[in-house]
C-alpha cells in the first residue's frame, strides 16, 4: 500500500513559497518543488490537488510529487525544497580484470593483451591478493564539521572549553552543557486499530505534518544528570526561561553555574534582558559563567552527545504532537538519570595541540 503524506502549509510557509516562485531566482529544481508544495497544499485556502493533477500541470513525474510530500512531512520545508545530493556509483574493480592488468604490466606488454600461451612460463605476482572492490568509495558523502585552518579564534575558544572540562566536580560551581535541537511532528490521519488475538495492530498509510517542536538539553556530565524541555519555538525568550528554570530549580543553591554552549544568537545574556526586567536579568546573569564553543566546533559541547543518544533511543519513531513528545522525552530522561549516565571526556588541551596542530596558527618569534 502506497503511503500518503498530507501537505498543510502555514500562512508563513505559503507566503515564503509564493515569494520564492515569484522572484524566480532560485535553482530550477527548487522552484519546481515549491510549485509542487503550493499545488498539493491541503490547508484552508490551498488548492489541495492530487498527485496526478499536480504532476500533469507541472510536467513532472508522480514519484517526484510523492517524494516532495514525504520530505515535507518528515523533514520540513527546507528539506522538501532542496533535494538530497546524489552521485552515480562507479563500476566496481573486478578482481579478475585487475589480475590480468597486473599480469600484463609485469610481463611488459600493454594491458588488455592476451597472456602467455600454454607451455610458457607464467608470471608470478608478489603481494597480497587483489580486493574485490576499490577501497576508495567516492559516491559516499558524510556531513562533517570542518574547522577553519590556522584560526586563532577557533583554538582560543577550543582550549577555553577544554580547560573547563578539566575542572573537578563542584556543587557550588557545576559545569553544565546546553544545546538544542528540533523534531518534526508527524501525525496519523486515522486512529490505528488495536491488536487483537491473531491480528497485529493496523495503522493507516496516510500521514500529516503537525509542525515542529524545539528541545532544550541541559547536561551536567560529571553528575550524570540531564534535563530536557520541549518548547514550541527556539527564540530568545524560550532560552531565557529555560536558563531561569535551571538557576532557580536544581542549581538554586549554587554560587555560579558554568554554562558551555554553542555560539547561537539566542545563547547569550542579552536574551535575559530581552525577556525579563533589568533587575531580574542582572540577577540571573551574575550567576552565570558562560563559555562558548568555537564556530564549526560544536563537537566540543558534550550536550551534543546526549542529544545524539536521545535521537537514537527516543526520537527515532514518529511523534504526533508536543504532549506525546514531552511524555517520551520525560520517560527517556528519567531512565537515563536513574542510571547516572556520564561522559568520560578524555580529549585534553595537550591532545589538541598534537592531533589538531594544523588548526593552530604558526607563530614565528
């Protein structure tokens, strides 16, 4: 049964797509995907065309329309507009042909010419047997956080964070890593039928996108404690209220909380002044010691390790709405805190100066 993904654009998303198509300055494929979303939009005021009608009107295949629907529902608007990069798979290096080529070169004849006839001495090859495939796989791609070369700002922020991680556990000045991520909310069109004797649970093949939710993660690695909060947005006020909850909650008796965060525009004490009166903002800011990871160096934030674990163990399945997401996250957090899962961080400043030497600027005295 073919899965059906329902596209429901918000007024902001529709206005953005209309403006994108009107300007016509984006890539042709991106503009085509935007037109597809506008045609199949089932929200109030949208045309709600079928896949067949949209494919015929836009002169694209039905598979393209179905892929755009699925990416929008599961990954969001940007993922639906910008397709995943694809590359062709080169042919495999056949062991038999490779052996013939090596034999030909060793015998002093051009590759491809027939080998010695019967009765003649055969050429013996030295070395390990040839592999069935190339070790180099150029069609594989992996997203990686590539730091700049010889950047003094990067190494200064990196060593600052690494020195913070060397501090022993101190309840008066706990080290807390803070980060955030988002989750696409995908719901069922019809209520699944529960399992009965001899028949498994049955669910419908249609899905609908219910927007997104933001998750703030606070992780104290030396204590094995983490806290996750689900919010609708990731604005300055959301960050400020999350930090206030930490300072006035678990860390109300701490002299100062050492925060390790990425360099996002919302991750600063300015967000406190944007949300609370000056007296309250100053009170909270005085209890914070902020250390930012370098740009392109978010791997230094140990909260990312916890977000990765949460994504694999808790967020791999579809979640319908924010209450369901909050319940799933709360159960995961309680279980992980009960076991006091910590991070054994062993990467030090001395390691960085050896393994990441190329990131350090060369200084001539």
